[in-house]
């Protein structure tokens, strides 16, 4: 069984938080549920470029910042959900404090 997330809670950037949503991608696919590989390919092509733009540096150059994405379930897809939510987090598992927007090559703020 794959765990699913049905709700992402908003927290102010100046309070500890697990991840930072930086992009919402609208999938243009239609028809039957496209499956995990489709969403992974979409996220790898769209979220990675958006992450670099958001960070102000190449996402792949930051080994201290990771990321991931949430995508529609089969049920939500059937109800018209076409959004992929891209997020950034710390690779050391600690919480973020402050925003990663335009952090560039600066060190992460201490947790």
C-alpha cells in the first residue's frame, strides 16, 4: 500500500515546517489515469526546472536540498484533479525555517 496525502497544511515560513511548496503543475493529460511513471516523468521535467528558478541556483547543485511531489490519486483524477504539487525539503530530514526562495548558494538557515 502506498501512503497518500490528502491535505497539505500551510505554515508561515518563519515557523518550522517540513517542506516548502514552490510550484503547482497542471497536467494536460486526459482520459484514463496515466499512472505513476507518467507523474514521475512530468515532475522530473517540470518540477526540477521550476526548483532551479525558485532557488536562484541549479537545484542539482544543492546536496542539502531535496524535493518531491504529490500527484492525483486514481479517485481524484476521475473527479478532474490534474495538479502535481512540487515541494522542497532538507536532505538531512530537519525542518526548514525561513523560505528557500532565491537562496542561491547561501547556506540553509539553522533549524
